[in-house]
C-alpha cells in the first residue's frame, strides 16, 4: 500500500509541475502578445501620421499646379483645402484620436449611428449572398 501512496504523491507532484509550467508558458505567451500588439499599434499610428503628411503634401501640390482663376481654380482650392485639413487631422490625431471622435459622435447621435450600422449590415449581407 505504501507503493500506491508513493505513486499517488508522484502523480500529484507531476501534475503540479505541469500546471506551473503551463501557467508560466501562458504568461510568456500573453506577454509576447501584448508586446506584439503594442508594436503593431505603434506602426499603425506611424503609418497614419505618414498618410496624413502625404495628404498635406498632395494638397500643396494641387494648389501649386491649379489655374490662377476660374472654375478649375475654385475646385482645386476646395480639394487642396480638404486634403490639407484631413492630412493635418490624421497627422495630429492619429488612430486613437479618430476612435475617440467616432465614439463621441455615436454617443451624441445614437439613433443615426444605429441606423447606419443596420444599413451597413444589410449591405454586407447582400454582398455575401451573391
């Protein structure tokens, strides 16, 4: 009978060791995932800032090449202004600022946001069916 107790004790020790190793491995995986998510977030913010700078540059290029007057001048000015202001917004706010702005917009206008969400859902459902 002592042999049974010994083997039972060994099994308990092995189970505890396995549980500790699994917990340690889980902690390492979680930490790695957090680091990867942080890296991806930083890269996304960097890319967003770069897109913003590119939009500003494109707006400036349009402004330099537009005619001095007339309808094309007015259209070029409007496009250049929108590109530059959008680029500045992206460059300064980034993804985090955009998320906060969207959240605030939804909080101020919950019914239109819900209707837009339903509409997008219907469109996606129709596209998936085809």
